[in-house]
């Protein structure tokens, strides 16, 4: 395991391809923060985010035989993570629509946007809350472009949308974030 | 208007401004203190988001591996179940076939001649067949 820390990523992927689980563990160690930024950013600090994070690496493990090093491992994982997060949000929306027929929709919306308001929050939680307040489509752009640091072009390719849409979503998201962050600072 | 200014600012963060856009932005920032404030706020949001470092709870890698092993066991169990069902269904089909043959045999509705296609055939038929040939 210790030796794995020092090996090159392409060799590590080769070991993972050969079914070496220790190599997978090392790959997870190297990339789990990157995946966490995507899934926790998209889904908030929830058990579903942990599930989607695990599923991201399991999908990688299942698809690694087809991995041809055309994209970096980090990009490959980010693509899986963002797609799984978007799917999870769709499922959550369906659940929400069903539940909101039973409960008061407005109070639910508030609890999603600002969970555990009484608790003291650290900076990451602060950002997670701000991100939760913006539209999921806009959030995906913010996560890829601003948190992960991909270029506008790469973000557009990953999400399958035009560059102009990325920029306009980014602009709207920033406007909303500005307001939400200001509100959170006042709390 | 705000959106256009934001787009200009965003493009400036990406170092993607044309020379005239850059000059326009600089001029606007120098002349309009509200816009300068907006620029600072967006810059702050950019830097805050860059420092966003959430992580999963401890033992994340172990959780992935145990889920992987669970999935593998589940797959093996499914394969074993499939093979078992296949064996059972083949055994049942064979048993039904044997039973059917036995019942027909008992009722004399099945004979060796019948199975070979010789039922009702006489020795004359065979002679005629050879003669015609």
C-alpha cells in the first residue's frame, strides 16, 4: 500500500484495470476530495452525497477497462460524479414533488435551502448552503467552472451545453450567490 | 445591464477580454464605485469557491470497497441462483417428459413401432416398396 503512494497515475490505473483493490484504494485517496467537491457541492452535506461519491468510484471500477487515457482520471471522475449528482437531484425532485403534495411546499423549500440554521457553520457548510440555494443547472456550472476550475469550454463540453449558456448561467448564479451569501452573513 | 457587466467581469477573470473590452472595464471600474464594489464582490465569491474543500466522512475508501465486495457477492449469488433455477427447470422438464412417455406406454398408445414410424406396416408393403423401386 505504501509503495502505491509513489507510483505514477497511469501505472495505478493499470493496476486497477488488473483488479488490484489496493490500487483502487490509493486512487480513491488521491481523488476523493475532488469527487467530494462535486457531489457535496451539488447535493449538500447529505448521506446521498456520500452514496453518490461511493457510486462514482464503483462506476469508475466497472468502466476502467474502457478507459483509454484520452482524458485525465480527474476529468473522467468529475464527469461521472456530475452526471450521477444530476440524476440524484432529478430523483430528489420527483420525491419532493410527491412529498410536497402531502406537506407545505414552501416550508420544505426553506429547509432544503437553509438546513440546520441554528447550528454554527464553518466556511464549507456556508458555501454548501449558498450553493443549495441556486438552481441545480446553474449549480453544476458553478461547481465545474469555479470550484473545480475547468475552463468555460471544458465546462460546456462536460455538460453538453453551448459556451454562451455556461456564461449566462454563471452570471445568474453569481448574482444569486451574491444575495444568498450576503443573507447568510447577516444570520 | 448588470448581466452584461457581470459577463464582462467574468470574462476578465478568465483573462478572456479583448483589448477594447479590457479598456472599457477599466474605465467603468474607475468611474463607477458601485461597479467597482460589484467587481470586488464577484472576485470574493470566486476566491471563496476556490477554497471550497468539503470531504467525505472518515473511512470513505473502506466504504467503497465494502460496497464493491457486497455488489460482487450479490452478483455471484444471482449467478448461482440462475444456475440453480436452470438445473431445477431442466430436471422438472425431463421428469415431465419421462412421466408422459410412461403414461402413454402404459395406455398402449405408444409402441416401439409407433416411435420408429413402423406402426401398421406389413411385410407386403416392404416387398411392394422394393418392387416399385
